[in-house]
């Protein structure tokens, strides 16, 4: 079996599909890179699915004009964007008479299914700023508490807690424990985010509710007074924007709370306008459908035109209001997006997401739209609606399977009832990542959230040590997608489940992973290749993986290990390399005339710039020197 660096490659990025022909009928160039070490290829055919029928066209060998000195043959062809979603793959005929297929999941001798093909679409692209962000998620009740918050009385539903109390994470009191964090407390701590290199702040719900998580909103018309009200949000967003930090909110399009004004108007009252907003099990509107059978979360019925008008459609809707002055949110994360509009024979999901997106584009086009989809997100994310997923299947779960401590964990894992949590190799991680991202068009892959953990999962530190956490953070910040820090990651917080993970931030203590995060975020925000570059896998075995991110002007080689190991990659696959700009962990890096070798004595994360034969090399080397100084401080 050939190693990853020897295999043919295409990924849909600008390096492999230059230009942005996204209108129907537009021509699009596509390229396949075939390393010389792969062996002779006699012909390559481009297979495009047009109106449901495959068509093959021959490709020709042409040097990639953007790269010089690349030890590979480039095959070039053209497709026409004949459908809103146009899918394609490649057939490679080999000298020995055999053939291989190349699709978004990789290379295979068996003919693949169309669902894993590469995709190019006609849908509008996300805002240009989105791919450069480092996202920081905040659970407002547990982040920071202003002086004003100290004087606010706790609501009737709450069990007040001191900031250093143990988190209640099981039983009926879990959503009632109230620590009293607020938005002004967060505003006072924005320098902490700036210091970490954060550029995008994601707030979990801020609307009034009867729980500490606020996913059971009682209205969407105001910010919870317990958080400081509308004025506190205005102050937060203004202060964040001054620091170069954008802010997105969290919206529940799948359900409301049972105390929501729409629901209380309709409950026991058939015939009211709000009655059609929900699913009822009887004519008296007494019994209703609740999400996940949780009575406090009645499910929304998107067959209602009036619900659409109030919630998601047009400039007076909930979606629009908080993007407009004086609030100026920079986008939304949609909760339970995969179940929104779906119940039995109803499937209005795509209608809802298109309407949300159309409203956002109309009132504030420079905004971003993430959406939660906890498992396989492929059917909902082609860019026609949600911009990108917050999902666990592609990155989070396989990352945990690879980097967790080796002792068995006999417990459920992200809702999957494993008797013992799987233990992946690095090769398994790569295969899983490729499988679950295969159906995403490249603009979706560029924004998909790379979360190590969130408010809905255990803390990664519960299953891994600090060295493994740094490797996880490194992968989050260097793979395509939006890197995600959940507030407290930099402190190494632990938590056995999602509720336990929502512990208050221990202000006054040193964030022991802060230096590593600062090094990695500076690397990310200073590198066009890490923000927008192609992804080409070099190696993956049991304990190590390596990949390249590259644009026409920059190449970055990334190596991650979980244990003592030696990884060697030929320079024919990487090109010449410069000194490491990041080396976190115990790693020894060496090169000879033919290869790059990284030897580690445990978990380690290494980043090396490639020596590009272009004028940009000088500028890249200057930036690299700055980051190298930061890396030295982080590992001192």
C-alpha cells in the first residue's frame, strides 16, 4: 500500500480549482496532482454528473503555473457548472492496465458512490473575513460576573451558587444552578480574549429563559435582564469590535421554551395565531410535541407562514433584528439545526435555512451562519443556507479516539453507546475526517467548526493530558475550518459531561495552556495557507500524522504525534523546508538531502514553513521569525 504522500490528490481548493466560476454555465478548471513516486499514469478522465447523468472528458498534463519545482505531474481539465450543485471525480488509468478512482474521500480501485464526489456550487460564498477567524465560545452564566451582577436578585427558578461552588451536573437541579455571570463581566474580560488571539466571540443564548443555559427562551425580543439587558449587549459588541473581535449569537430555530410568549398564548387556546407555531397532539392544544421529549422545549412547526414572518423572514424578524443597529451581531449559530423543520413526514429544513440565510444576506450581508449538526452533516451543508456546520463527526470524535488516554473508557461517547470508547490510530483519524468532510464543497470545509470540546461535551482534559491537549489545539488551528476554543480550555478545565464542562472560569489562576494557545493562534492568524490553503495529507500511521497546507505563495508542513515515534517524509513530497516556527513538546527535527525526519519522545506538535521559490518567501520568513520567538516562549 502506498503512503499518503505518494497518492494522487485534489481537494477543490483554489490551488486545485482556481477561479471562482459559480454561476450556471461557468467554466471551472480542475487539477489533479500525481506525485512522481506514484508511478506512471497513462490517462486521466474527469467524470462530471450533469442533470443526473455522468459525462467523461479527458484531461491533459500541464504544469501548475502557480508552482515551480513541484515533484509531481499535474493533470488539468475543465468542467461546466451545469447544476447548482455540480459533482465530479477522476478516473486514473495506470500503465499496468489497472485503474483508480479519486474522489473527496480519497483513492480507491472500486467505483465509488456519487455522494462522496467533489462539489462545486453556485451558492453565494461566506464573507471573506470568516476563514481567518479564531472562535471563542462563552457560556454567559459561567464566564465572568460584573459588579452589577452581584446586586441582582436570583430569579425564582434558580438555585444561586457562589463562583467557586462545585457544578451540579446531574439530576433535576442541573439547569437551575445559577452562578450569575453577565455580559458586562465578559466585556471587562475582553483583554483576556485579545491576549489569546481570539477574533470571533460566540455567545450561547442570551435571551430570557428559565434555565442557566437559556436554550428555553421565553422571548426573542430582549436580552435577559440577568445578563444586563439590551444595553449590556450593545456595550459588549462595541467593545469587542473596537478590539477587532466579531460577535455571533445563538438561536434556537427548532424549539422555544414552554414559558415563551408564543407558546403561552397558544397553549390550551386553539385558534390563536400562535397556535400554528407548534405541533399539538390534541384539538384542545393541551398536549404538544416537545423536542427530545423534554416538556420545557416545545417544538416549532415551520409550516406556519406567520412563524416564518416573525422569526426568520425579512427585516423585522428575530433573525434580522439583532444583526441591525444598535446591536450589530456578526452572525448566528443555529441550535439543533439538523432537526429544525423535521418531524415525521415534514421536512422543511432546507426552506428554513434558505430563509434565514436570505434574511441575513439582505439586512447584513457581511455576516456568518453556523449551524449545529451533531453527526453526519453532509445532507444539509452544501452552502445553500447554512454556511458551515458545528459538528462532532469529522473532527471532534475521531480526535478524541486518537488522543485520549489509552486506558479503556466504559461509557457513552458523544451520545454513542459504546461499551468501550474506540481507540483510533492516526490513520483512522485521517480516514474518518475525510469520510465526514467529503461531501462538503470547499467553502463549507473552510468554515466547519473544529471544536475540541463544547458546552455539550465532556472536557477534553477529562480524557487526555496537557501534552495531548496542545496537539488537539494545534490540529484545530491548522486544519481547514474554524478553530474553536471553549472558554476554560486555556485553563485546562475538566468536566465529565457537558453540564460539568460549564464550570465558572477560575479567574485569578494562571491559564496553564495559555502560552501554547497564544503561539498557535498567532500562527493561524498570520498564515494565509492555514486560513485558505489546500490540504494534502503526507503521512498517517498509529502515532503520527503529517499534512501540508499550501497556497501559491506559502506552504506549511504540520506534524502531530501522540507518543514517542519517528516520522520521515521525503522532501519530494514537501519541498524544501525551513526551520520550525512551532515546536510544542519534545521533538527533534532534522533534514538530509532527501527527507524530513521528526523524532518525538511523546505527544508533540511541529509546524515548519516550506521554502517557496517565489518572491513571497522573504516576507514569509520574516513572519516566521516572529512566530518562532513566540513558540520559544511557549515551550520555555
